[in-house]
């Protein structure tokens, strides 16, 4: 139950700060204050309301477009069984169970989610999920800071730009330094200078993403891993497209002690930016630092299998200001959807879906690069995204605008994060990208080039 | 309950045994008993410099997580390696095998702020915590 402040609470607090009233304390300028009742139209009958909203929905331009947008948010097939189970009333809450042990079914689902995350990352423990991949990354970095007592982290510039932005937001509050590792000419993280940069043991963590933001499959080699190990730095692996784990080596196998990422791809639809579901997994020695909730399997007092929230003692509601994270919850329903998705498709299904992503992306890249003027920016193998360089005379912005006029969302222009990649578009293909979609895209790209060459820009 | 002789005590229920310029630190039997079954001890790092009365780790029991305070300042020279596998050592032998870490004392005078066994006994008897 939520108990608001009583009138006497409010009076007592106002007396302490010497303010006569709440209105006096929070004075809204007349120009923007609403003094009368809120002006909203009267309620509508349900049928009329439905028609009105359907009318709004029709104005949604994205319907009917062919999309090659990815960049951290992915379209994937979701078998109908996933939502029909996930939407059952027994499960339908966005929230983590708070009278936890009576919710045995939900705890079991979270336990299964944790088990899947461990299997996919190759690590020992996983938590009950966090808000999204970006939050997971920031929390992983804090784990490394607490483990090492160091106050700086080194993050690859090929980590998703939004993830890096969230990391910097967290770092500002904690007064941590965030430095970046550059990207080389192949779209891969440049580890050549890593040993020297780690030598003074200033960095708590090295943070690398694979597949990286450019889609490149790019894991640290033996020399980089040795430099990380010998300096006691924590290796954090980021996976922004969890589908890749169906076919690529686990983060643990490429040296990650902490793996963080985004599992939206597992059954969770795209919906204007969310909700998403982040995962955090780690080796056993980081168990006491992993934030949020963990569900354990135990026995009850009659010897029956029972699930229980464990390691809660370090959460904010117990540790107060000494808590190492502000997370006291998890992304329960999205994690449930992901868990049911994984159970439904199974190991074989996930592998097949992942291989399809790989094949469709390679087909996309090949077909697009067969057109005069278009080429791959980087040679590194990719998973389900590829950076395409467009004719410099056109530029990424113009190509995307022309595609949009033809009802194609061609991808994401990279110049807003990477000024050097001004002619580059990040294009995505998943198992939902059909050969016909690629035909439509290629016809449009050819058309755009030929129109541009026939009518060169007029300079006055 | 009599406290072991030869040790100094803090109001936060840590004990300190000084040998030369190195002090061994643990929590008292009273502290372990109040906490209950200890499941994890987070220790400082070897080489870490600690200040007197600082908070440098935690002791986690099935009931609660408590901060670990420093009775004296200095440089941590050793931590008890046995606690990682068996934190309940602190319950079984708080004044012996369950020691936490050793610190090279920075300031010999800091010990004057600590309690002798009789004074700590009185503190415990008062039920200060």
C-alpha cells in the first residue's frame, strides 16, 4: 500500500523549512500555471474511442515500410506460444515479485531465465535481469570498480553509442573516468596499444562488444586478454544482439569475466523504444557484487524443491546508502517473455534462427555491394548488421531520405556518432528480412544512384 | 563474559592484536554471535591503505550485512585466505582462525583510542549494540 504524507506530516516539514504552504514553496509562474480544471474533451463510448484510435494508428507511417533498421533494436520472429503463455494472468505483471516466496511460479521462471543467461554467456551466475543492455553495461562497470578499487574504465568506441552514453551518465555520478579504445580501419577495436594503457593498473575494466556496433564479430585476441589478466583488470563483454549467442562463441570463451547485454531479441517486440531487458552474468568470484535480484533453488522445510530470492542483503532497501547499486527490481515480464521464447525455440531453434540472421546479412551485403557505388566499409565478418559506404556525392543522409520516399527504412546513418563515417549506413538483416525485401532495397539503391548521376547537382 | 587478554578492542566490536609494527584484526565473539551465521566476508585488498575508523569491507550473515571498520590505520599486508572458502570460521573461532586481515600500523598512537579487555567487557555488558 502506498501511504502519502498526511496533512500533519506536510505541516511539520513546512514548519522546519519556514514555508507557510506548499503553494508558496512551489510557485508556478502564472504564464504556465493551470488555474482551472484540465481542459480535456468528455469521455467517448468504447466503440467510438476504438474507431478514433484506429484512425490515429492509420497515420503511423512505419506501417507498410520495408525496414533495415537495427542498431540495438531488432525485429525477430516470435512463435505465438510465447505471448499466449506470457500473457496468462498468473504471470502478467511488469514487476518483480515483492512477496517473493509466495510467487513460486514467477521465481521458477526467473531461475530459468538466469540459467539460460548462464548457458548463453558461459558464465557461472546471472541475475534476474535489469532494465536494458545499457544499464547492464553501467552496472557491470560498477561491479568492476568495486572489485578492483580503481576509478576508471576503458571502453571500446565500437560499443553501442547509447550504451556508452549511459555509462558516462553513471560514471559522472560516481566520479569515474571513462576513456575509449579506438576503432581500426576494419571496424574492429584497436587493441594494439592496450598493454601500454593498462600498465599503470588505473583501469578497473576493459569493455568490448561483439558483435560490435558495426555488426563486426570482434573479440579480444590472446595478447589483449593476457594484458587484461596480468594487470588484474576486469574484462567485460557486451552483447547488444543476444540472438548472436545462438551461433557465436560465448563471452566467457573470449575472456569476459562479466557479460552484459540486451535480450530484447528473444521474443520481445519492438515498441517505440521499449521495454527492453538487460542481462548481467559473471564468474563466481563476482557473485557478491552482482546487482539486483538473484533467485536460488533450495528446499523448503518439508524437503520439497523451492525457489527463493537470495543475496538480497546487499540491496538498497537493506544496505541503504551503502548499497552498490540502485537496482532493487528486475524487468520481470520481459525476462519471462525471453525465457519462454528460449524454451519454445530450444537450442536447435535458436541456432537455426541465428544462422539465418548470418545468411540474410551476408546476402544483403553481397547484393548491395554488387551495385555500383556501394561497398562495405569494413572487411571484418559480421553477424546481422553491416556498414555500407554509399556514393560520397550522395552521402548517407540523402540516400536514406530517398529510400524513405520509396517506403524503405534503409538503416541508420553513422555520422551522428562517428563523424569519419559520414558516407556510411548501418544496415540490419534478420531472419525476417526476405530475399524480396533485399530486391526492393537494391532496386531503390540503383535508382537513387542513376537519378543522381543523370542529374548532377547544379552549382550556381 | 571475559574478553581475551592481550588484545585491544574498538567500539565497533573489532579486536586488534599488535605484534611489532603489525596488527591482526578480527571481529569479536560478541560481534559474530550477534550477526549469526556468517556467509561472506569482504576484505580489504593487500596493499590498500586504510584509515582508522574507516569502513573497508562488509561481513554478511544470513540476517544482515554489517560494515567492517578499521580499529587502526596503515597498509594492509595480509588477508585471511581461508575466509573465502569458509567464512563461518569467524563464527567458530572469532579470536583465532577467524582473523580478518593484518595491517602495518601507520601511527603507533592510534591504539590509545582503543579499549582494553575490561573496558570492552563493560561495553558489551551495557549492551551498547
